[in-house]
C-alpha cells in the first residue's frame, strides 16, 4: 500500500527503546496469523478470514491498520493463487489446492506491526509448494543480508539471485517499506538490486521485507477495484513478509511466529 499524505519523507532512525513497541506490535500481528492457520480449509470465504482477523486484533487491544486506509474497507488482504497482493476479502470460497497470502497490519500503542504468510486450503500442487518454499527462503536470505553498513541493494540482490536461480521471477511493481509509528515511510525496500547500491543500513532503521514471487513472468496488472494486483500471465504468485529492525550487530525480526508456524503452508 502506497505512502499517504502526512507520512514521513525521510528515513527515521529509531531509538533503542523504540524496539520494545515494535516487538509488541509485531508479535500481535504474528499471533493473528498463527490464529488464522487452523481456519484455512476448503469452503471458507476470504470474508470470513478477514472477520476472524479483525476480531482477533480488536480483542487484543489493537486497531486494524488497513481498515479505512486510503478508502480500503477491510482489516486484511487475502490474495489467492494468481493474485499478487492487495486482494480484497469477500465472497470468494477457497477450493482444495488454493494458495492464499494473508497480510495483516495492527496498530498497537501507536506502533505498526505488519506481516504476511502463505497458507493452503487442502493440498497444494507440487509447483505451488515449491513456489511458496522458494519465496520463504528468499525472504530469509534477504533478512540475512541486513546488518549495519550493508545496503538495501545487498538485500534485494540476495532475494533476486536466489529466486531467479529457481526459475521464478521477482515482482518489480511493489516493495517493502519503512515502518514504525507510521504505516509506510522511507525507505522503499526493493526485492531486486545490485550489491552496494541504495541506502546504507544503520541501527534503528525499521522496515518490511516482503518479496512477491511469480511462477511465471514478473509483470502484474491492477484490477478495476483499484487494489487487487494479479499476474499478467495468470501464473501463481506467493509472498511472505517480515518486519525487521537493524541492530548494532545485525537484525531483529519483529514478526516471528510465537507458535513456530513460520511456513504455514506446510501445515495444510
């Protein structure tokens, strides 16, 4: 989701004490995705998934960040099969073998917690499982490149080279973003790039890494609803997202699954 008026234009360097707010917001976002895992099965609608996520966030003292953001009317994004991102929950019924990315963002005590994972209704195809595995591994390789003095180009390069070696493609049209007390802030975190290019990483930078990987070509298009992005060639797409902070020695992931459901698509 794009930056909105009133959101910062410069990269914010957060204080050490700000990490605790991000830990709490990130944990609640991850717990929301842990909760929904048991509900993903053939027959459930994306609207029902959204309602469960909404209620969980509110019941735990948070505000769903997407609800009302730039006119968006739901508390999550549910992107099924060839939907790349920003799928709007509704009447869509999940069928056996469908893969779905669920993306949630909470606001807890003024801090934003943003994360997404892939899930499967029933049993995925071999190709779908491979795509999800590669996307998760690409995310973790990107995170592993984060440390003070590295650049965002290093992060994008780690993701891109791995994905393309698996004969998949990285979506260019969307990126990760700075986060903290604002939903979207600088820097833009591209999931492709060259080593040594882009902003240099410093302790106290908070941002998301959220590669979108297509089984076919990287091109996407936006549907008439103004939100839903789909692959132009109708190939499957997958995405995983973590929210991280740069530390003095490396990186802290704020959105790790407390239940250990890091690769939720393997529980289907």
